[in-house]
C-alpha cells in the first residue's frame, strides 16, 4: 500500500534562517506531488505541485521554493524565513492517472 | 481559477443530531473530495466523489456535478466528529485541488 511521510513534524526557526521540509511517498511511482500551507484557523493554500522529476509549478509568489530531486521525493525550502512563513505545511500526493489526494502528517513551522 | 464555497462556516450540534454540510464550486470539477481535519491537524480522507452518492457508516456524500455542488451528511453525530471539514475540487488536466475554507464542527456531549 502507499504511504506518505513528511518531516520534521515541528520546527521553530528564527527569522532569516533557512528551511528544508522533506516529503517522501512509498508504494507508487510517478505520483503527482503537492505542498499546501495552512495558516492558523484558515483553509489550505496550494503552494507548489509537481507532475514529474524536476517539474515544479508555483501557485503563489513567495519566499519559498520546491524541488523534486527523485520521483517520490518533494522538498520545500527557503533561504531566509519570514515571520509570515509560519504555518502548517502539508505534503500530498495523487496517482499519475487518478485524482484522489492523500496527505502526510504535516509539519508545523513557527518563525520567531 | 475555481472558487470553492463551504457552508455553514461553523456548526454546533448536540451528540446524536444530524447535519448537512454544503460545498459549491464556481466551475465544473472532475475531482472532488471531502476531508476531516482532526484536532492534531491530520487530514483524513472521507470521500472521493466527483459524482453520485457514497456512504460510509454514519457519513454519506452526494455530488451533483451538473449543478456544481456536493453535500456531506453526518448522522447521529458523536463528539469524535468534531473538527474541520473541507471539500476540495479540481480538474484532472490542471492537477490542482482547490480547497474551501472549511466548516468547523463542534459536537457537544
């Protein structure tokens, strides 16, 4: 069966520090991969999605970037964090030919 | 892009009550899901339902694709049903799922 993992689960970082959140999917190949962000008490905002290695689409201009170095690995990065980057970050995948989304456990980022 | 509107935004129920949550889409979608976000933030898949009706225990969902809305029914609610319910939709060609702002449900014992 397919599983998705992301880490770290929680992160407290100072303003101006770098960020790296990692997500991996197991049990499937050629997944579509997604990064969403959820601000406190709000809905989910799509940040990036990828349909293949090295193919990244950005939905929102921001301080973040994404990379997909391997088929089942998706990384969210920042060179210098801002206070407004705080939130709950969720990685998700869907099958190459099926639409259903499955989410990881989430990473809670607090920027101080 | 697609806009997703959920109603009601907040709902308080007594345990055992029934409820209906609604999701409207501004444009046609061919992928549609309902999720429950638990107090720990985990998003749990409830239904993948681009059209038709599905049931899973006390929960059921109906999507009328031609009229661009979906309904989630919760019967005999329990305190463990508390949390935020999201619907999300998208079109397979764009690979994007857009989420509604959610319905925050609190079930009182």
